C-alpha cells in the first residue's frame, strides 16, 4: 500500500512539474539585455534598449516631459509580443518615483496593461531600474538630476515675505494668481539660487521680457490685475542661461466676454461651468462670402457686454478676434487670428449645430457638433 501511494505521489509531482504554467516558463527565459523600454517618455518606441548593469539588472534613463508616463519593458526590442513586464491583466501598476514596485508578467501575449511612473517633475532626469529574478521583476524609478526649483517671493501687505513654489510646466514654471476682486501682487522670482528681477517696476497682462539674475534683493515687481485668473510664467532655456518673465491669462476664455457673429447674428458664448463655453446656431450656408456648402462667421471678445452686443460697432477695440482658418464638424480646431472669418466646411443647411470652446493660457480651441 505504501509503495502504491509513493507511485501516486511521484506521478502527481511529475504531473505538477509538467503542468507548470507557460507564464512562469516564459518569464524565466527573459533576458532584457536584448529588450527595450517603450513608453510615453520616448513616444512608445519599442527599440529603445536597456543598459545592462549585470545579467539581472537593467536600466533606462530619460528626461521627463510630463509628470506621469506609462511604459513597459519588453524582452526583445521591436517585438511587442516577446514577453513583457508591466501592469496586470486588468489594471495599470503605478511605479512612483523613489519606490520599489513589483511588476507583472504578461505571458508573452502583449495583452497586459502598462506600468505608470508618477511623481516626476518636468525637465528632471530619471532612471528606471528593473531587477529580474527568474519569474519576478522589481522596478524602481529614481531622479538622477533634478531641475532647479523656481519660487515666487511675495511681499505681503504687512511687510513680511512669503515664498510660494512655482509649478513645473512645459518650457518653464508657472504660478497662478486668482482673485475675485481688483488687486496687485508685489513679487520677485527666486530660482537656481539667485533672484531674477525685471527693470519694469509694474507689469500687466501681456508683459514678456528676459530678466536678469542678481544675488542681492532688489525692488519688487508689481502686477496689477482685475478680477480673474492669471499666470506668472517663467520660461527657461535648456541651460538655464536665459530666463523670461511673462504675465498672461490662465485661460483666455475667462479673460473677456466672447461672442460668435455671422449669418446667425451675434450670439454670446454661454459658460458651461466646466471651463468650456458654447453657443447653438442654425446653419446658413453661403453667407458672408462662403461657398454653398460652407458657413462663415467670426468669434471675438470685448471687455463689456454693451460692446459685445453692439451690432454697429462690435469690431471696435476687440480684445481678441479669431478668423482666417477652416474648421470641420466633429474636429477640435485651434483658433487662429490670421483673417476676418472662420469657414465651417460641409455643413447641412438648416441643421442646428453647437460650437464648444475651451482654452488654456495661450490658445482657444473650437469643436462644432451637429445637434
């Protein structure tokens, strides 16, 4: 009886070994020396190879262009289905900067989710280190060269000073000024261990110039503003040799009153409460010099409601006026100021359309949909 049980036990062990999952078997053969590290940080180029520290440890270095980036490590460069470590079958695995995280293996199917780096600063340099141990892989993302920090040094109304960090963004750093009433801000820019100052004592929206570095505290620059949202933006060159101070609206659509004008007449944009604005209109092709299948109109801004709706003088002193470009239904288009009118192509006469506008600090975007 004991001999029979032993035979069964041996058979069970043999069966268990023979039935070892393909995932584990495949993972044990991964050698990332021939692999690559595709991700958002390199345009998902699956030929970006690893640097081999030794047979089990591999690294990849890059400069962050955003605060987060999804990625994977694949076993063979150029082959998405060669086996990969990354996210799980149904979830992204986050790999925060400075933390060691276990990655999941996809069984050479290429079907798993990605890993996702979080907590990066734009412009800083990072290193991904992946350590493979037969059927497992750990990952750690480290910052190897941090960008200089920039701050706004603010003079408070009581004479004291406070330091507010600026947020890294594409091309530099920004600080949001938000107020529901008229006011002013006395400030200096502090970064890379020096103060930056402008020769202008007072600035307003639209100000932009290169600023000088000085180790001594100089006079503050005063930004005077109306109610609204604004950005103090510091642009920096790659070597930080040139620093540019700029003051601009945080979102152009919040900076003035906007309306659409064309064959449909003047129609103010409606605030949707989510940062977007929209207007509904009936299609009237061929008006304002458009072709039979097109419709021309303009979008403009004024400082007051009376000026916005004045049918005889709405064009006088416009803050912004967009035109000189074509748009298509269903497409998101960047508004330009290169001519009188916007041409909406291939519309249906008599149909109702909704134009929705969004904006950032530098551009306004329009999407037209059929109702």
